[in-house]
C-alpha cells in the first residue's frame, strides 16, 4: 500500500555550506509528516559526506530521511571543459567547478527521473545554484518545483541581474560577491565559472512555485524590495524560513561530551586546534566573547542567532559580502585589507589581537556586543510562534500540502 505521506525530494548543491541547511530543511519537513529523499551528488560524497556531515544530525535524523546516491555514468574526461588544458590555475579552478556542476546536475536529473517514475514524488526542492534543468524536469513531469536559496538572498539579485551579454571575466572577479547589482540594472561582469550557473538559474524561475530562503526576513529587509526591479521575480512567493542551522537544538550528546572532554583536558592551553567542533554549541556558550570567522553564510547566521560579535576574515565568494553585512549590522569588525582571492596578504598577530580586543569591548565601548544582542533578539523573535520565519515556514508547508 502506498504511503499517504507527501514525498519530497531535495536536491542540495554539493558544497557542505549548501548541504547542511538543506538537510535541516529536510528534517523539518520530515517532522511535518513528509517522506523526504535528499539526493547527494557524487561530488558531495567524494568530499566526505558520510564521514563529516551525517554525524552532525544524529541517529534520529537518519530514521526519517533517505539519502539517495545517484549512479555515476558521466566520464569527465570527455567533457569540453577540460581543466588540464586551462591557461592558468585560476581558469583551471573555474573549469573544475563547471565540470562538477555539469556532471552532478546530470546525475541528479537522472536520479530524480527514476524517483518520479518508480516511487512517485509530490514536490521537488532544488538548490537554485543547480539552475533550471532540475526544476524544469520536475515541472514537465507535473511535479511542483521550488528553488532553495541556501545562501544570502543577495544571490537572487545576481540571478535577476545577469544577462547573456554580461561579460565573462577571468581570473575570477571577487566583486560579484561584494557589490550588489545596481538597482534594476544588469551585471556588467561575472566570473567565467558562474555565468552559466546564474543564467540557468534565471531560466528556471519560470518553473518554480516559490523560493525557500535560508535567512530571516528582517535581516534581508533592504534587499527584498530590490527584487521588484527584476520582472522575472514578480508573483514568485519568497519564504524566509531561516536560520536553518545544522545540529541546532538536537546536537547528539555524545559529540558534545567528547568535545567538552577535549576542552577540559586542555584547560591550561590558550589555543585548541580541533579537527571538528560543534560550532553552534560553542557559540551558544556564555563564555564565548568573540567569533573569528571566515563568514560563510551558515556562520553568519549562527553569529546572529547566538548574539556573538565577530572579527571577519573572509577568503572567497560570498564571504566578503557576508562580512560586510555583519559590519553594517554593527556586530563585526573586519581584519584590514583582507579581500577575496588575495593569497599574498599576511595577517599579523597584532592585527588580530587588536580586532579581538575591540570587538570584545575589552579596550573600549561594548557597542559590538550590544548590536549582536539586538540581532539575537530579532532572530529569536522570528523563530518563535508568530514570528516571521515561523509563520513563513508554515506558509511554505501549506503550499506543499495544497
């Protein structure tokens, strides 16, 4: 007898920063009486998915969700995007990225086709970075499709602003992730590796019933009106359901105890280097004074959720933009002159010490702590019954069950 529960398929992007919130979204759907399948691409599995990611969510998580590993039939050596022929290391990196996207997108599409045919699927939630192919496939099979934006909604502005005429730049142009597109204007330049990704995502907008965003509406309040300047987004519902934090509220106790033991055993040391640590548990601890962060989107949300001021140290892609957001919110200070893709920049200990002392309020005003506390209260309010994220999560679920 077929199950009466809705079968939801989630296709997260292969980076762990995208996968973790997708898994948390899957957990919430499973807790709402849905049957959830998460398609894990071969690139994700090669990066250590089973060893690094699954333990974050505990045994109970696995009881409710099926992880589908697509069969790999593509031969990357036959692809036109051959990284071995790249003219520079930067171009080789971009070609490898495009190769991963192309190969894994095909794998996910084949896997989804099989699931629709053999098991039946009631809705598909695809990371917008996979582009339009997956949501188009679902829609043409009469399966409702949604985009999932695991990162800041600023990426949606890029999807709206890119055009086929946007000039491809090489090497990678970090400004794509540091400067928002001019209001209602098209992008002038885009890194080679992202042009096809964002153009494909733009094409997929015609097939989606809505976009699920891993953020809080109050955090992105200044960005939401900017989407109105891009007609493709008109009449597409946006549901802010974040923050979707891995391990939030239900971190396996044995992991927390093991890490606590490590800390106790090294109580007299000033620096701990751990292979892995439960970041949400650490940030929630009242002894934490400062968070030195690369400013991935998950870490950015975690800093706001737990009200911890930040010293920002971004390295690549959207991290620079996220760092600027935290600074604009008044809860962070950047390390000076740290920019995307600048491997030559040396950060000296005195710079880090000065930044930490300033943010912690040990050498002056407590303004960074006060701002962090303000945003903690805003996020807490959004997650409570009646709050924006709580209500928009219910609205999204209602669209699934219609």
